[in-house]
C-alpha cells in the first residue's frame, strides 16, 4: 500500500502552560488540529501535492483520524 499525499496545509500555534503535555495540547487547539491523531513524518512533500487552507483541510479530517504531520517545536520555561 502506497500512501502519497495529494494535498497539505500549514498551520502554526502557541501553547502556554506550566506542564509540558498541557502546553502541547494547548498548541494543538490553537492550531485547530486538536482532533487529529498525529503521526510524525519527515519533511518531503511530493512535487504535485497541492497546498490548501487549514479550514479546507480540516473539513476532510474527521475527529480521531490518523493524520500524518511534519512538526517543529520549541520548548522554554521562560
């Protein structure tokens, strides 16, 4: 089985909490992707993959769906 994306969207967020896990959950909510089960992948996007809006993308992802994601994060206690 080949899994090759046809569409992708970009989002960003910030989460602030004294507990790291809660911070991550806040960031997912801020990015509007908190209903996804994320699987971290590398950063290769196929040449024919079309960029769509977050709103358009989330319409195609039902709650709980396994969703492949590229993720970058910075954690600070400041």
